[in-house]
């Protein structure tokens, strides 16, 4: 810790380097140390991206679109069977036939017998037959288009997660710096108060130091709010609690 006799702003060297963990209301030292470690190598970023892509309503909609197009393709392939019919019948009666004998008149014979008829029939418009391959290509193209849209959505989600993550990372770093500045200003102010009561500094000097301390508090609260907002935005977009992920930091 370095402090000049003129009550200039105290510089906390370790704090400026981010070596002193920040402690806020409801936070533990270990939590902030995990944040510093997580941000140092961005080890949680891939999981955040993957989770956000699965959570994205737009990605879910496109997945349903792919399923819909695939079902349409199967329906199109099976449409030919709508015109397919199985025909079967049975007949029983007298069968008349002529028997031709040499040197004799034709003689008719009758035979009582049954007859089975079995067949398959199909009736399709010529246009449907000719366009069958085109129908299949159309449905396949719909599936491919849906897949491309899904990939594009995944890319967009990835970019948004990176933006939210980088905002959170920056907000955390600025919050640490402002915390160290506030702590330094607080120590400086307490020293100035003591010297003021002892008559060693003037009212103007004491007021100037108090003003620096108040500004450092406002700055800290501003960056703390920004950090909290960034974390809530990231949580809302990814569908997972970032604080919970910190338990996975190695």
C-alpha cells in the first residue's frame, strides 16, 4: 500500500492487479476467485454456447420445422399407395365347354366349379406419375433449407452469447478496479478525518478527500449494477444460472 503525505489517492497495487478478491454483500471470497479463474481461460464459454443453442426458442422452432418437412417427405413417398387397391372375388356356377370328338358331333359338357379372382389395381393421374421425383426433391429441399436456417440460428446464438459473456467479463474487471479504488479512498478518508480532528488539515482539504471517497462509492455501485445486469442477461439468454456453472471451474 502506498500513500503520500498530501493525502493523494491511495493506490493498492495488488488490488489494481486483480490479486485481492472482491467481496460484496452476499458473496464469498471463493466465488470471486472462481470468477477470476473462469474468465482467465474462458473455460465455461463453450458450455454456455451449447446450452443457449438448445434453449433458443428459434432453434426449437426450426427443429420442429425439420421434423415437419421430414414427415411431409414420407407422406409424399407413400402417397402412391393411396391409389393402390386389392381386388378379390369368388364365383361358383356351371362351366359350359364343348368337347370335339373325331367323326362325331360336338358335345357339350357341364362342370360345376368355383372361380377365384385376385388382383391389384392402381389408378394414378399421369401428371402425378411424372412429377413424383419432383415432389421428392421438393420435400428434400425443404429439409435442407430448414437445416441451413437452424445452422444460421446456432451461429447467431453463438455470437450473442459471446457478446453477453464479454460484457460480463468486462463488467467484472471494472467492478474489481472500482472496488479497489473505493477501498483506497475509504482508507484515505479515514486518515483525513483523523488529521482534521487534530487540526492538521483544513476543512477544504477534508471536503476534497470526502468528495473523492463519495465518487469512488458511486463508481463502484455503478459497475456493480452493470455486473449484476450482465449476469442476469446472460442467464436469461442461455437458460442456465452462471453462478451454478462456477462450481465446474477447475
